[in-house]
C-alpha cells in the first residue's frame, strides 16, 4: 500500500507542476527581427539532374519510354523517342518552383 500511495503522490505532484506552468501566462519574448534567419532557397536535386534551361528560357528534358522493354516497340517509335524535347508550358510553373535560380 505504501508504494501505491507514494506513486499517487508523485503523480499528483507532476500534474500540479504542469498546471502551475500552464496557468502562469508569462509573456514570451520574441527574437529580434535581425536575429531571424530565413530558410535558404534550394534547387531540387532531382530537377537539376533531369532538366536544363536553354539560353532562350525554355527548359529541355529527356524523352520517356526509351529505357527498357524496347523489343515490343517499333523502330519508328524508338526513332521518334530520340533526342530531347522542351517542357510544355503548362508544366513550367512547377519547374520554376523546383529550380528557383535557373
């Protein structure tokens, strides 16, 4: 019985401390604006490996569907998949978000 009563006493003591800590309503001090460091803008590593920005501002990307399972694809299809193509203008906003400095 003695150990149970000491456990209850310790438990209530912790709760009282928490209650006192939450009820004190002390004003928190905010850091100075000069001390706050904004997070760095970083280029996504996956984007810089997959895309290149051309001098005109368009973005170049590699073709998909040319890595494996090529036996069932026709020669004409594989030939048309050669080379790089530009990113469509509907996807340019997401590319700009991933590559802020490009």
